[in-house]
C-alpha cells in the first residue's frame, strides 16, 4: 500500500505546486516536450498509485511507473549517490539534509517488481478478476 500511496503523494504534490511549475523544471533539465512529460508523469503517479492501492492491472501499470523512476534516477538522483539520507548538520532548528540519492527510487522499483511477481493480494481487483476468469 505504501508504494501506491507514495506515488499518489508525489503526483499530488506536483498538482498542488502547479503542473506548469513541474514542466518548467523538466525544461530546465533539458528534457524534450516538458509539458507533455510533466502531465504524463503526474497521470502515471496518480493513476498508477491508485491502481497499486487497489491491486488493479499491476503488471501493466508497473511498466510506466518503473520508467518514471528510472528517468528520475538518471536525471535527478544519480549525481547525489546512493543514499537517500544525507545528514549535513544538526542545530537548534533540527536536522538539515542534503539532496537524496537514488536509493528510494530503487526500493520503489523493487517493490513494484515484487508485486508483479508475487501478486497484488487476495483482496485486490486483479485477484477478483483472476477468480472470475477461472470460473469460466
């Protein structure tokens, strides 16, 4: 469930901060078609996250979700190294962290692959569809 919720949270954050702002970031990174890629990413994160939460068509939706993660690794996180937690300092205001690495993206990829291999569970939509098809 955390994989689905995590994806939805990332998509929601992009919507709240305006999709055009995310497209501007993609443009600044030199990615082609930033508006199209921005909206596609948001759609994949929101719809894909929801589909993971309910366990619907997991092997199908996992592919674009993994593509989003791989693009994030190579365009954003790779220069920051592996670790997602980089404690820079601690003061009266609390902990201060550096830019995250690609660790969390790889954990999401591993989780999606695990769900595809192991199935989305007995109370998922995929499970209900499989039971219905096996009755026929």
